[in-house]
C-alpha cells in the first residue's frame, strides 16, 4: 500500500516531522525510485542532519528525473558549498 505510506509521510511533513517522513519516503523509494517528492523530503532531512555527501547523491538523482526542480538545485548548491 504505497499510497498509505505516501499519505502518512505527507502528514508527517505537514507536522514538521521531516526525519520520520524521510524514513517512510526512503521505504517508498525502494519500490518507486523516481518519486521526486520523496527525494525532496529525503533531501530536506539530509540538510537537517548536515549529511552533505548523501544530499549530493539525492539531489543529483532528483535532477536526473526533473532537471528544473528548484529545491533539488538549491540543495545541490548548498551541498557543494558545504563540502
């Protein structure tokens, strides 16, 4: 039931519980690896944890799917500047 996972994760994001939402989205990405909203939430979690290397990988993955995604571009810039 990936729709339920997505719903739960979305509710957690709305409640500013990004780390918990990112964990659910990571599970969702195993079955749906091109789910950009999930990648963006994982990116937010990387920023909160200062996980620069992971942020670069996730941002590049999101941009390979959606090259105009501003959040992914911004996160990639932050990650490169921080590394």
